């Protein structure tokens, strides 16, 4: 049977089509080959680079077959058509020209020094397609004896990897839908994050947290969206998904990001390509010391700024911005105060505030910020307290949301999501919404960490959109749940149509897998449809509602005058139940009844002992 990875196929012919779960298993199988030779953090870039190399080669083969078929249809000979197919100008719109030395079929013919051949291929692809791939692939080195052993052992590893990837067709017509590969790539990144311990949090934010923040910010078509600490790019990609899922064109949005770790930056660039957002502008560099997005000497402004900066970063650039140490920020981002030298949380927040648009954004409303922060920024004093006070006095805080513990890789501490708005709706001015979503029942438990379920995300989003008003929360929940259900049903229909393009046997197998995936998703949606209204209607001790225990809208005067600008959520939202009030009369009556029952039991026991010849003492 011809290898689908190396055989060009004319458009429309039956293909092997992969579902999400099958592709996840196959790609993670490549990581299993290297497990034991290096830590997850060491080999993740190699697996991700090979995934990209195979993808580019397979899509090139598809496009090459189309070009040859098209020109032969115009009466060209095969030889003439194949010559035309070697013109790089014939490729575009998601396909890239791949030099012959970098094609998968060529790599599979290499008999020795395979690691060197892979390195050559990556360099050749990058050189040919510098606009999108410059600096992304060539930095990954396979010919490395320190990682993969002596030449003989290394060659054996490379042969196993190449053979394994040859069994994974990654052309456009091999995927149940376009996002399958992008989602599989993020699956790999998540698995690598799990295996990297604390370092995993540096390049990956759990998808449920990303989805929560994006749904809170509600990006729309035409916006400029930025992530100043973008990691592997998940937040920007989710913004594009949200826009498409709500009827917009994700190509009509500007996605930009900056990442100081060059290895993570390259992962992000690949992630964008695999999610079909090649025009995302991702730049390497330190956001505080060297912000890369500048227009006319001033910081570029954005409609939505979203981030999960590193928690309490010590080396954040204090010496660069502190006048006391001879520094000075040329962009005046720290006019509200300079954060402590050993905690960079508010440095990133102040940067985000300065790059957020003051004017109403596309689609109405003001420029908004959604950011993950440790709880310390809510209550720490000294310089951080002054910065917090300045931001509150500017009426920038719209919501403070407490999340459950153990959500993030590498740390068990709970975090908060802060929503800031440069142009808050009139009804929300001089008010802050506090949400405590950290309690048991508001998250799901995984094997080694917690996660936000669909219903947990929608609960927070509905309460935020209604700004805690019990009159409007039910309607928002109903709309959000209806959208989730309709979106999943449409998604399933698209997958089934794609599956029908495979062979009869392939279509049957794939449809079974897709049905299982769909059933799992629908179960989660149905649990939310049942669980959220029930939660909303529940009554609690003291006559309190579920919303009373979950959120509170607080005036700025109360935050300032009664709490000295402290934003600690527990000051405003009491999620605990009050101690039960005892009725003394009722309790005394119950005590007397228990005493009578005790006396009767003793009398009966004494009688039974007497019958047995024992005399009760006392």
C-alpha cells in the first residue's frame, strides 16, 4: 500500500482521514520514542519541529498534485506540468514551496546521518519561506550527540522517528477539519507542560482559563489584539476561534504577541501556522525592557490586551525603569508607581494598561484587559498598594475573579483574573464586580490538578455579562448555553461531511470516533444545561442565594474608604454558610428526650443482667 505521506493524491480521491483523538495518539507516540533519552522540556521542540516538517511536506504534495493535474488538464505533458509545479510562485494560501532536499520522501531515502539530513531540511525550508518561518525551524538541532547519543544510536532514533511520522498523514484532506492539527499541536504542548513541572507554566496556560478570559473580553472582527507575554500563543488563537465561532472573520483581526524565550517564541510561530493564522505578528524580546510594538516612537495601542505573565517574576527589569537605580522608562509606563524589584506582576499590568486603547474599540465599548495574576497583587501594600490605588482611582477595574487552586502547571497557588476597561459602561462606573469561583463545586478534578469545566466557565461569564444582577443572569445563562449547543451541533455536522470524503471503511471508522467525541461534548453541555439553572435557584442558610455567595458589586467609595483600596475578594464576597442558629427551647427538649431514652436503656440492661445472675452496681 503506498505511503500516504509520500504519494501525491489528486484532489477528491479517497484519503485516510484522522480524527482529533487518533491524531493526538499518533503524535504523542512520537514523543514516546524519545522518552528516556531526554526530558520533556528538552525534546518538545524536536517533536514539534518534525510535526511541522511533515505537515509542510504533505500539504506541498497535495498542492503539487493539484498543479500537475491543472496543467495537464490544459494539455501540458506530465513532464511540463511537473516542471511548472517546481515554481515557488505556484504555492500560497496555506501551502509553502518545499525544496526537494527537504521533502519527506527525500528524507525517507536517507540511509545514514539522518539527523544531519533533518537539520538540512529545516534550514532549507526556513530559507525558502523566510517571511513566515525565519528563525523558527533552524534553531532546532537534531544532530546533537549530547541529546541523542553517539552517531549510531542517534541514527537509530532518527530512523524510528521518521518511520513513525511516515504513518501520520498531515495533509489538508487527511484532517476531519482544519483545526484538528492545530488542536493536536496544542495537545502536545499541554502534555509537554505536564511533564516539565514548574517550567510548563512558562509556555502554556490551561485552555479552560484561556477560554474563560477570551469569553469575558468578547473580541470582535476588526480588533487589534495583543499578548505581551504570549508563550505558545494559545490566548491569541482562542481569540481567533471566538470570533469565528460568533460569526466573524478571523482573518479580519490583527493578532500580535511578544515572547522573550526564543524557544517558546518559535513554538508560538509554528502554533499560529498550524491554526491557519500565518499573519499573526509574533516578535521575540523582553516586553518590559524592550517592547517591540512601537508606532512613531510611542507604544502601539490595542483594543484587547490579554496575558498570563510569569507569577512574581524577580528579574523583570526593575533596574531598567527605576529612577533610583539610574533607569527611566522612555514610554512612561510607570507614572503610577514602580513595582518592587522582586515582584514583576504589576509591571506587566502597567504595561498592558498603557498599550490599551482609550477610545471605543471596534464593536463598541472601551479597550479591555484580561490578565491572570497571583492574589498578592490584590492586597500587598507599599509600592504595589499605591499602584493599585492609582488604577482604582482611574476607575479601570471592572471585575476581580478568584479562581480555584491547582489550575496551573508548576504551581498550586490560586490565581485571579483581572478585567480592566478603559471605557466602562455608564452603569458600571465607579463599581467593581467581585466573583469568588474558588469554592468546591466550581471546578473539576483531574489526576494531578484541577480544571474549569464548561459550566464553570459559563457561570463566571454569565455573571460578568450581567454584572451580578440577579434579574439578568438567568437570561445570559440561557443565551450562552444555547450558543454552546448550536455551535457543537454545527461543528459535528462539519466533521461528518469531512469524514464522508474518505474511503467507505475509513468513513465508517472515523464516524464512530467522531460520534464518541460528540457524545462527550454534548454530555458536558447537558450537564451545564441542568446544573447551572439548579445552582442559580438553590437556597442557602440565612436566606442567601447562590449569587449572594458567588459575587458582589462594590462601590469604589467602599473599597477606598472602608478597605483602603484592598481588593482581597473575601472582604466583599462571603462564600461560607453562617453557623446554624440554635433554638434553645427546642434543643433542651431534645436533650430531655435523649436523657429519657438513655434511662430506659439502662433500666432494660439492668433487667437483662439480673436475669443472668449479675447485680448491677451503683
